[in-house]
C-alpha cells in the first residue's frame, strides 16, 4: 500500500500538534467591583486640646475591588487625622474626610480648650500686719500651675 506524500505530511502534522505543549485555559479577568458608599461610625466629634479619638470607615460593598481609605482634615491646625485617629491640636472646628473609590464621608470635629481645674490655693505670705486705713497685696499659688479654671 502506498501512502501519498500529502497524506504522510498530514499525519505527521497531526501527530506534532497532538503531542505539542498543552495550553492552559485562559481565566477570565474578574469584574472590577466599584465602591458604592463610605460611612463613618461618628458624624460629629467633640474633643479637648490634646485628646485623640478613633474614627472607623466602612466601605460598601464589602467585596469592592479597592477598599483603600484615605483620610484628610480641612484644618490641620485644629485637628489632624492619621489612619482614622483624630488628634485635637487647638480650639476650633475641622472636617475630617474619609475617601475610598471616589466616595467619601465626613465627621465634624469641634475642639475646645482643655479645662484644668484648680486643686489647691496657697497664700505665699502668711504673716501680715495691717493698720487701719492701709491695704496690702496678697499673693497666692495655684496648683496645678497649668490650671485654666
């Protein structure tokens, strides 16, 4: 039996194609899930100078492709924010903003001066003689020295 050259070539080509490297199936690229909303656990916050408080941002949907939150303050001289931790710097107001995927939420922060009450009053001079018609100046020491009230 004679095999034609064309039939032999077809058989060899089929053999090489069938024995060649196996190609892996191409996985479809997962669809990007956009952020639909950002919320904060507090809408307002009242702090005294020097205090800190934490804000928590929730990004929806929970399966959003990129849920990275960036934080900012409208007035860093009043309040700063880092990873959701708000630090009160000076008296005034500031708006803290959390942003993810083009969506954002805000918290209004009001900072008041820290109240430090007086805990003790001590006369500096304790022995004075006062004559009728005369006056003296008394001096006191307040504790703590940084009292504001």
